[in-house]
């Protein structure tokens, strides 16, 4: 059919097109789609408008000097535009002080670093000024080890280091290379700490402090957002979160008897703790190895050193309350000195206060049972046993007392707990010796075996003389801490001790801070001076298995 023979049809088509174009469309109805009827027809919806040039989407630029993990955090959280051009970005995210001329800056976080040394180097602390003077080559100092990423960050913050001051190594090889040096310091980001590093205090502060504040710590590198839109950012960038950290204060022998009891009676029950109570109270978990049961029939304390059957007046438990006790270890060999009634009475006192016990109990099954504590996401399992005896101190099937050591069973239990995601902490009532070195062979071998099975901390609770250390991989062994509250302090060796402050973070064991003390007045621990502490640690490190 030819068009010229049907002019009416042609005019009708033109009119129809014109009419549809000029007639307004009805308002869009709600879609007829229902989740309960997946086969129902889906009605067309209006296409949402594209963002206008005045949209609130912000473009950011990430400085190459940002730590890699910080960049990952930002990219994971950021829903806006990330550009490779700093000049075209509305906001620049940088480390340290920004060199931008923009007056608008917002601190969006900080990256915490630690100044560390290989564990057996006996330095304790420094100042930020001394560290920066060494960085600039103005004072002699040990070489400072770090990764290339850390170097770039501190160059941005502190400027170019002096020639030869910094040694660069990969994160995987840094510890081993520094460990082989006679004197070496390192700068390490908090998330890369290892128990074989020992963290130094800078201007009196350490990221291992229970009240640590990143915003005031000298080695917290600020992360800044610069630009007119920086105040509108909702980013939080950090590698330290107190809500993911657990501080455990582990202590040595406590025996509130004899001359220690006499001191408490004379000067007050709380007097022995007046110099170190904050060290214990401030921890998230405070451990006390209490070797003497409380007894309502306890006779007045005798100052005679030869008194062998110990007991503690019930009022003395106020001292343990005052230091914030949470966990009571019961591996000691004097808890049954005054019979089973005193033992059960003490268990009830602990239960009333909500304190947890391990390493001993009302019977053998209870004594061998691990103590599980989950804090800030860190899953800890405490186990303990008495390897030195005497047999009368050991628990039986229907008898209270300390768990005897069965190292085959204990190693198997440790390995199972580690596989289940727990961090095993094992404390042992081992053989006593008046030496900085542990009792020959049997004791070190037992400690090492538990470390190889998976215990992250193995600690000797028996020692009246503090003893040395050993690492099996990154598993920490301290063969003996010395006394906490006890009167066996008649020699220079028995007057020395440590409190070990252990740090756990996001399911990992990060390391320990050693808090050296000396005992005065037959039972009052006092912090050592800096000089005393350094000489003491030199002695312990010399007696260690390195």
C-alpha cells in the first residue's frame, strides 16, 4: 500500500503522537511487588535523580605516608570518593602535622608506636627529647631499627634522621636483626609488638599502662584530615583500643603469717600494700598466689622464723581486697597447715567476694580444672599445679589441696585449650632454690615443655628468690617472681622480686612489663629506684637462658 493513497492514516498518526506528548503522565503508583508473592508483576518506578553538582559526597586523598593498616581502615569505612590527586580532593588525610595552607584541620585518630629493645637489654626508659636529639644526630645513641613504612611516617613528623642513625628492615626480620645487636632500639607500631620486645617508657609513659591515653603519649602519631570539609568526616583511625586490651598483674608468694602478720597487727592490715597498691588495683585482672589459708581459730602470729604451720587471721583478707584481687592461685604447700576446715573456710571467703580460684580446690577434679576468664574479647585459661609437694599438700579424689603436677596431662590440656582459641597461663609451685637460676634441669624442662605445648605465659610461683627468664618462640617463661607479701627477706636475694604486668590484645599475648620491687619491714614491697631496677634486671638477665 502506498502512502499517497491513504492521507487520512498519515494525519491520524501525526495527531496521535502530538496528543501523547502534550498530555501529562499520571503520578507513579507504588510498586505492586510483594515479598510474599515473588511471581507478581514488578511495576516500573521512576529513576532516581543523579547527584547534582552540590551533592554532599566528599572526595578525599590519602597520603602515601599513612600506615598501611590505617589506609585499609579508611578504605573499608569510607563510602565517598577517593582520589589520587591531593590538589583535586576536598580533604587530605595525612600523618603528623599537615603542611597544607588550609586553616581547617580535624584530628581523626592516632597511630600508637612503642620504643622497644630486645628483651634482655636492661634499659628501662628515656625521654622524648633525648630520642629526638638522637634522631637528629646531636647525641650518641644506639641505632634505631624500624621498617621503611615507619621511617617514612617519622620523617613526615620529625624530619630527616641523621645519617647512620636509622637501620631499616622488613617487619618479619626486624626483631631477629635487632636481637643480634649488642645494643639496639626500635620503633614498632603497637599492633606489631612481640613478647620478645621489651617496651620502654618515654617521658614516663608506656602503651602497657592500664590508664594509657594515646592522645597524650609522645609516640602517638596524629592522623589529620585537612580541608574545608574535614570537620564533616566521621572517620576514626587507630591501632589501639582500650576496650580490646587486658592487663593482668601476676605476683609471687603471699603468705600472711609470722612477721608479716605481726607487721599488719602493729601498723594496720592494709599497711604492707601502701607503696604498690596502685600497681595491682589498676590492672584488669589481679592475681595473688595465696599460700596460707584463713582460720577463725588462728593464734596470734609468732615472729619466730622457725614456725612451720602457717595460718592467717580472717581480717587479713582485707589486704587482698585492698589490692583488687580477682584471681587466687592455690598451688602453695601451706594451705592445709591448719587442716581441711580452714581450707574450706577460705574457699568460702573467696566465693563470697566473687574471686576465682585455680591450681587447688575442694578435691582433685576441682583443683585440676582450668579457670576460664574472658575479658575485652581476650580468652584466658589459667592452670596451675604443685610439683614440689609435700604429698600432704596435694588434693585427692575426696580431699582438698593443690593440684599435683601430671605434666603429660597438663601439656595435653594446654595444647587443647590453645587449639580452642584460649591463651593458656600456667603457674607452677616448683622447687625452691636460693639462686637467681631455677633448680637444676627438672624445673626448666617442665616449664619449656608447657611453652612448647602452647602456654603463652609460664610462671614460677614458688620462688622466694626471683629467677631468670626464657623464651620458647614468643612464649614467655619466668622461672620465679620472688615474694610479694611474706617475711622471708633475711638475705639481699629474698628481698628482691618483680610484679609481672602481662598485656593481651585482640586475642594475642603482646608482652610483659617487669615492675621490680624490694621487700622492707618483713612484708612491705616498695618499688625499686631506677638505678636499683636496672642493676637488678642486669642480674636477672645474666641468670637467664638467652
